């Protein structure tokens, strides 16, 4: 049975009809801080993915440049054997 005092997916504290406003204010503050922390984890993860993608693009560009130089050398008749 789900816990009505917490969100079903991530367990963030929820306001409750039986609570006084001060209790709900505290629970909402806790929930907002938890969401803020979870979003920061996602932002950091996306930044790491972007860093890997950037490094991969640089590596791919280097490989493509080398391939172009080899193809040019072959067209000019360079024998690699």
C-alpha cells in the first residue's frame, strides 16, 4: 500500500490534509531541497555525458584527418608496402 505522506516514485515528503500549515511548510521545504539535489545530480550527469561526447568528437576528427591524409597519399601514388 502506498505511503500517502510521500510521493510514490521518489519518496518526497507531501503535504497532508491533517497537517497544520507549519508542518506542511517543513515537508514542502524538505521536498524542494530533495528535488533540487536530484536535479543537480542529473545536471552533473549530463555535463559528464557532454564531456565524453566532446572528447569523442575530437578523437573522431583526428581519425578522419588522418584518414584523409592517407587517402591523399594513396592518390599521389605513395606505396605503403
